[in-house]
């Protein structure tokens, strides 16, 4: 069985680099899977990947800002719930905390800081998507030329792309994260200063700590999001291939083990989206578990005041406080909401992202 990403599904002509990479990918796939192909006589034809050179950049960034703003709005209440749990001294079940927020603050409590977050989402997403696509395209080409197999080349390119995209986005996202998270916890435990909106929070943080205050937790943010993104994109790439492998096996059994077939299987758009969503959810669960302690430490550093120089908590002091409050399990407070948030965000992100890339393809004649 051969899983092939078919360039014929795209109307725009691929670049020279793209044609070279795909030809090498096809040769590697045939050499490594030739026996399976001979046995089954079946190919799974998937839509070809769209690289950076094939995108209309203005359409890509404009449509991306609109689509991802909508996704952020849908998922924001879960992020608020996760953040509130991470700063609690005594843990509280998610449902009880959600009811408490709703009772005391109303629906508005689930959208504290959303305006500020949205303001930062647009430039951060632009940096993220640009760095992701450029790195993936360039690293993918280099690794294939170096002789890596298709699977290894894809894993390396995805890891490098996730790492560089996260680091680029954090330059914008960390200050927005600091402000929006402080607004999120207002009305809950751990909120010591009252802010009258995002602009007031920016002003008070700069007055108190200077510009450095807006980048509190920047180092731990890089240590959290950069590996998390690298792990996620590698896990997604592996899960994507594994799921399609399972789909191929199911197809062979359904068609009588492929005897006499000699043809191929081209999944419809619903099947492609379903596999992307399942792969994203699987990758998110793994990434959330691996990076959860770092995310909890980062959130506390950005939100809470405490012991340390100038009354600001250090990383060591934050870890000590967490261990004192509940041991290792305290580092995993909010894992449920974070897992749900990451899974939902990743599922909508990857499906929206692939849809966005097809909408933004140059000289596109077909309707998506």
C-alpha cells in the first residue's frame, strides 16, 4: 500500500523546488514501500501539500487573521478556566470553578482580557504562520537533498518549523499573554491589582516594572511553547501517517484484501478533514502532558506576585510554592482544560489552516 500526496489535486503549477522535493519523495516512497505496493496494488491519493512559494501572501495573512480570530473567540473560555485553576492555592474541580465564575461574574467572566488577547493574536499568528511555512519548506528541501527518508524528512521539517514559529510568535505574544492573563484572574484568587481594561493593565505594569514587566516569564514561555510546538508538529506528522495507514488497511479489507484491484483510493474532503482532526487531537494530548508543568510555572510567574527580589517570584520560588501546595500534582492543575483547549484549538487550527492554505493558493481556479 502506498500513501501518495497527489499534486494533481492542485491547479497551480508547483515551483522547481517543490517538483524536486516531490519527485524525491515519490522515489523514496516507492523504494521503501515497493513490496507493499506490489502486494496490494493499491495507492491512497491524498491532496498535495501547499508550500510557501505557492501562496498568495496578502490573502493568506488577511484570511488567516479573520479565521483564527474566530477560533480564538470560541476557545477563550476554556483558556480562562485553565488559567484560573493554575493560580489557585487550593485546587478546585473545573465544573465547580466554572459555576463559581458564572455565578459571581456572569458570562463576561469567561471573556476577561479577550480584547487584549485578540489584539495580539493577529500579529502573533502572522509571525507564527510565516515562520512555520518558510522553515518547513526550506528544511524539508534540505533534508530530502541530504538523503533522509520521506517520514524522517517530514518529522525534522515539522519539528524545526514548530520551534521557529513558536519563538517568533512569543516576541509579540508574551506581553499580550501577561496582560490578558492578569485580566483573566480578576475576580478570582491571586488577583492583587485591579485593572480597568487592557490599556490600563499595560500602563500599570510598565509603571511598576517597566517594559521588562511585560516580558515576565519570556524565558519560560520559550521553554514551554517552543518544545511544545516542536513536539506537537512531530507528533501530528507521525499520527497523520499512522491514521492514514489504518485507513488504508481498512480500505484493503473492505475491498477484499486488494486482490485484483490495481487501482487507487482517493478520499473525499470529509475524510481528509476527519483524519487531520483526529491526528491533531492525538498530538495535542501528548504535547499537553509533556509540557504542562512548564505552562503552570509560566502562568504563575506572569500573574502572581510573591517572594523574591522586588516582590516578584523566581522560578525556584514558584516551584517550591507549587510543591508545598500539592506536590507534583499541583504542576498539573488545569491539565483537563489545557488538554481540551489544546485538542480543540489544534483540531480547529489544523483544519482551518489547511483550508486557509487552499483558499490562498495562487491562480486557484477551483472552489474549496
